[in-house]
C-alpha cells in the first residue's frame, strides 16, 4: 500500500514572480487555510514586490517552533533561487519584507525572535499577540474543544461581524471571508487556538531589532484590541511607525478602502 502523502506548509505566489523586486513574505490570519483571501489581501503589492504567502494546509497541526523554522527555510530557499540585490549607499544588500496579519502577526514575532537578521523591514497588522490579554477569548478557547460540530459550523458564520466591518467589504470579499472561517476542520481551529493561548516571545530579544517596523491597528476591531496592541508593540521596537485605521475591523485587508500597498506607500515603506 502506498504511503499517505502528508501535507506541509508552503509558499504561494499570488501573482507572477518578479525577481527584480524585493521578496515580500505574507503570513496570514488563523482562519486562512485556503487561498481566496490571500489574493484579496495582497492585491496591488505586485507593483513593487515579489510576494509569497505562507499557506498552512488544514490538516497540518504544527507547533510555533516548526512553523518558525519553515518560514525561515522557505524564505532562504527563495533568496537562493535568484539573487535579489539592491544598491544602498554604494553597497548591495538583499531586501526581504516580513508581513504578519492577526495570527500571522504572532508567527512573525516568533520568526523575528529566532531569525532577527533575515528580514530588512517588518509589517504587523492587527497582531493577535494581544490574545492572552483578552479574558473572554482565552476562556472561550478552553471551552472550544467541547463545542458540538453543528454549533461550530454555525458559529463560523456568527463570527463574521467580529472579524470584519461587513458594510466595508465587497460581496466577493464577504464570500471569501465566510468560506475561510468555515473551511478549517474543528480540530485544526482548536489547535490554532491552543497556539494562541501558549503564545509567548522574549521582548528583550525583539527590542534589539533595529530594522524599520510598521505597526497597523484597526480602531473598530471587535475581536482584539488591535489599536492598543500596536501601541504596546511600539514600546518594544525602537524603530517603528504606527498607522491607525479609524473605521476598520479586524480583517481590515479585505475592506474596500484598505489597500496594503497604498498603506506602505503612505508610510514610505517601499524602496525608492
């Protein structure tokens, strides 16, 4: 009998590669085990970046350390494929952007903790690193394994107003978000929530990072205190900027009026 082929995390290229542009590694949120939302969230970045999205298939139940190592390994492989060089002050250097959104923000922090010199610019969007500071979320995640399967499916749809300001997203984005929240098996969702409860980083190590860090927080986030978390993280990273999205919800990157590339341009966070 042939052995079962096991899934594994991988990099998805949402647009055609352009190796003349800096590598942009996007780490998505917890519910994004598929690909539909990633195309929406990274739309426009191809104008200045060679984008890779980190995909964790639904049947992959992996630890923070394993995911951290995988992100670093995949990034190094991409850099070895084609040398990406950019002249800065008469020297050539590789530019690699790391962008984490929600759950991906936590993963980005874990990657930076272990591989602080691998990335030259960092973007954290509504980082879920505040999860353990929200009592009802922490307590609710403990009860999650006992949720009946039927209620789990129903609750996926009920959670949409907490994830996004539905009046600010298109029907296409709404459908993609709905599919994403309901696609992950309950076992997978439970494992991801367990990771959130266990999340911890060495803030002293992160405070040694001198690369530019862009912190983006939604003021109308109904799921997490994202604006406050951006302020909290600003006390860790010495070289930071903060962008507050005054009308956005947690899943801000699927909103009509929010475009990540435009946000980077407004913060002068792209290469000249």
